[in-house]
């Protein structure tokens, strides 16, 4: 894959999402687990959770479950 330094990445780590939302990692994991924020799991076991940038934007713009 080609490096595109000026293009935003399509997916974020839980840490990156937590930083952008100004909340804890455990909150982001909970929001992903309950389906409030769409996420994908990479690999089996300890592959990690990734959050599509569009899913995070949808959540911030009111696309998530109402509080």
C-alpha cells in the first residue's frame, strides 16, 4: 500500500478514538461492544478493535444511541 501522509486514515485504534472523544479506552470498548459505535475486530484473539472513521463521525453527529 502507498503512504498517503496527507490523507486521514480510514480506521482508528481504540486509543485514538478515546483521545478524539476525550474519554477513556474502557468507554470506547463499551460503546463498541454494545453496538453504539460500529467497529471491526482484526484477526482472532488479540487482533485488536478498529473503528472506522466514518462510524466515529456518525456517533459524534448523533448517529449513536441517544444519551
